[in-house]
C-alpha cells in the first residue's frame, strides 16, 4: 500500500533541494543542508530484500541509467550554453571522473552537479545489500562514525566516504520499517516546531553540512543530531500536509523526483543567455530565482505527459506511468 506521507516528504525534500541550488547565500542554505539523510532514511524504509542479482538489476535501471542519461544531456546542454556565455574553456574535463567515480568538484557544470546524489545513492544501496547478505547490518553505525571522523575530504573512491556516513540513515529507515513504523507521528505540529527550533540552533553551531565534499560542518558528529531533527521535521511536515489541498503539490514533486533533480537547474538555465550578467542576477535575485525554478518545475511536471517525463529522466523501463 502506497503511503501518502512518503510521497509528500519526498516532494518537500525536492523543494528544499531546489532552494539549496537557487544561489541562496550559504548562511541560508546551511539550514537545509542536512536533507540527504532524510532521503537515505526513506530509501531504507522502502528497501525490499530480494535476490542479489534482482537488486543489482533494479539499482541499475532505477538509479544508474537515469544518472548516466541525464548526466550526458546535462553536459551537452552546458556545452551549448557555454558557447554563448563562455563560462569555461574545458567543459568536459570532469566528465569521466564524474561518471566513473561520482567525483564532483565545484567546477563541474552546475546543471549536472546535483546528479552526484544518484551515483551516491546507488553505491549506498549496493553496500547495504552486501551488509544484509552478510548479516552484519549492526556494523553500519560503526562504519558511519569512523568514516565521519576520519575522512573529511571528497575522494575518487566511488563516494564511499559519504556513503558510509549516510548509510546509518538507510539502516535506520530499514530498521524502523521492520519495527512497524508507518511514517505517521502523533502531534506533528509540536514536533515540527521543536525540531525546527533545534535545527536553527544546531545549524548555527555546526554550519554547512556538505555531503558532496564529505565535510560535515564544524563538529562532524553534531551533523548526526541535526540530520535526525531534520528527519523529524520532514516527517512531521508530511503528516501535517496530508489530506490538505496542498498535498497534491508536494506529491507531484515526490512522484517525479528524478526529473526534478535532473532538470531543476537545466531548464531555468536555458534562459540565462538572455541575461547580460547571469551570475550577478542570481546573486542579487536568488529568492526570485528560487520561485522561478519551483514554478517552472511545477508547470512541467503538471502538464507534460508522464511518459515524456520518465523518458527525459532516463526511466526507460517504465512502460506505463503508475497512478
């Protein structure tokens, strides 16, 4: 049975990710920089134990094919835009490091950058399958803490440095599901307020939590606490929104997470050549840019045929969109 709160939570997380990529100042982005842990938790919650071969096949079709397809589109679109704006002289210098190792330096094409999430999530799920098969899932928290303490720089080793940090949330999602958690909470408004307040306080202390760079803030172990309260905030929000008129907005974003992830920078970016100084515009009008990005994405996922959206996001295995 499909759980509405999960679709709402995924949609809410995508709206927060768009904010993080809207060119908002880092002091604001830091408050939403812990959301990937919530995605990990949801992925663990939805995890199904299947044969190793079948699980690898699903990871390849569901995550890696979209990753490679949208990455290729993104690089060529950036190449075309670069012809007009002259942003860099070597557009494809990072291409192979990105598609092979998931290595995502800051000078990678900005429209492609968010796709490193897909690579990381695919490796995380493969690692979790191995832990489950070996019956050593109880070791995941230890691996997570050691990785968080010892490795605070991005490597070219298949994103394992951040995979192990985040895998504890995948494990908790899986564990909570096994314990009967149904993604529903009592007194969601109270939990939303308390968790939001604690996120505000702790983010002020710990700062920006950058999973891409394996840099978890001023005090890396505190990042776990902020990620936990962010998860509580997201779950509480989904419980408040469910059965209200606005639920459809977030459920739509939750349904097309791959498309939104792959194109929320690409599509608005197509209009950047029309602006005399795009970077100055984004720095000055980042909030306007955020609303434009959300508005464009909503119009597209609302009115463009589902099959085309699935195709553009590399989900070729979907023959008929599910309701």
